[in-house]
């Protein structure tokens, strides 16, 4: 039985590694395409300059939010971690920059980050 588990684990690890390699290769390809596109076509005259890589401009589309299920959102805090103490929490509207819909200030999700 242990030999079977060992072989299974090896296959699972190999599959995971292959999937990760494919994802990284795909990301690299898209990055190269974007780089080639930005070098090939000059910006139209009067257009705003491109934002530095990693930064967003105000006119960019907002980042889509994750569902509460996807964020593993809970209505109760995990220890001293709660939405009201998170940098993603928007107190005025009781919403989050990352999670869809209204959130409980005493809630918690996997994206909790100290404010």
C-alpha cells in the first residue's frame, strides 16, 4: 500500500510541476507579445503616456472582485484579524477592494492585510 501511495504522490507532483511550467510559459509569452505590441505601435499624438509596469492609471478598468466563496469570506473575525482592520476595507460603504458585495466589519477573508 505504501508503494502505491508513493507512486501516486510522484505522479501528482509531476502533474503539478508540469502545470506550473505551462502556466509560466504562457505568462512569459503574453508578456513578450505585450512588449512587442507596445514597441511596434507608437502612441497616437496627444495620447496619455503609458503607466509604468505594475502601476494602474485612473482610466484603466477596475480589477474584478472575487466572490465571497472564492475569498473564503467569513462573517466572523479570525483572532484579531477582521475587515475593519484590513487595508482593503472601505468603511464608508462597508465594502472591500477585493471581495464582491457588502462585508461585515467584523468579517474576515484570505486577503486580510493589516491596515
